């Protein structure tokens, strides 16, 4: 009897131990402690944008004596119609005709005689186009005293477009061609020199471009002033 009681006690104890082990094994494993996720740092809200300063106004680069160097001679055989976009010669040029001194006087007289063009008109064209600046260059690419386009200069046989003698010779020769084309009409020739022959033909006269009409008026006014000065005698400068 005692023996049976001991066996029963041992059995109960063993079962208790086994049950405890089984219960422990059935429990989920302890979670591994992990460090908390770092707090997300949101970007700071942008500060108020400071507007950039307005760009400074670009100063106008007008040609010498206030004339616009973009008044360039059109290519032969083409009429770009630049007069519609070219700024007019400044009125300040009215009183800027050189007094008693005309640059390149010798060249002008020689070339004008060669092509039978009034030298005072040649002076006026040069003054309106470049202000007697042999290195003048327009935004359109016209160059030299009479603002020849490179293609025009090439067609005229001008090798050095900045050489005063070659430039004037080419420009006056081209103007002579325009005079012949429009039966000696100076205003039409000037209009073609400024705006292109095609526009003169299409409009059958001076094109209705304000810049072109202003150009003609200016050149003719310069011509009259040079004529008056020529009567009292110019001093030869070049």
C-alpha cells in the first residue's frame, strides 16, 4: 500500500513537471527588444522666396552720331524688308553734320566722280549709315562706312569690307545700280538701299515703312547741309 502511494506521488510529480514543461514550451518566445524607430524629421518649411532683382535695362547701343547701325544695305537680289524693324535715325543727328571737315573726302570725291553720283549724297548716305565709322558693324551683320552686307560686298568684288576705299567704292557702285534701275529717282534708290528693291517694286514707289521714309528724309537733309558746307569749302581729312 505504501509502495503504491509512493509510486502515485512520484507519478503525479512527474506529470506536474511534464505539464509545466509542456506549457512553457507552448508559450510564444519573448519578443526581441528593439530600439524604437527614430522619429522622422520632416524638412523645414521653405522660407519666403525673395524675388530676384529686376535686370537692369540694357542701354541702347545706337550708332555714331545717334544713327542706328542696323540701317544696312540689303543683299543684291534679296529684300529683307528690315525697315519695318529698324529704329529710325535719331533727330539728334540733324545738327551733327561735321562742320568744315568731312572724313574720307578724297575717296568720296574720286569714287563719286567715277560713278557719277553727287558726292554730297554719298557723304549723306555714309553719315546716315555709319556716322563715318569705317569699323561700324550692325546687328544684322552690315559692315563698314556704307554698311555693306558681306554677301553684297562679295558680289561687288569688295575684298576688305572695312577698308574705306573698297567699302565706299562698293557702296556707291551699288547705289549707282539702284539709280539706273529706278530711272535716276534718288528717293526710290534710297528706299531700295534701305528696305530692298523688291519692296520698292511691290509698292511701286517708296514703301510705307516709317523707318524707310524717315531714312530718306534724313539723307536728303544731310545732303543739303553738305552742299551748303561745300560752297564754303571743306577741309580734306582723308
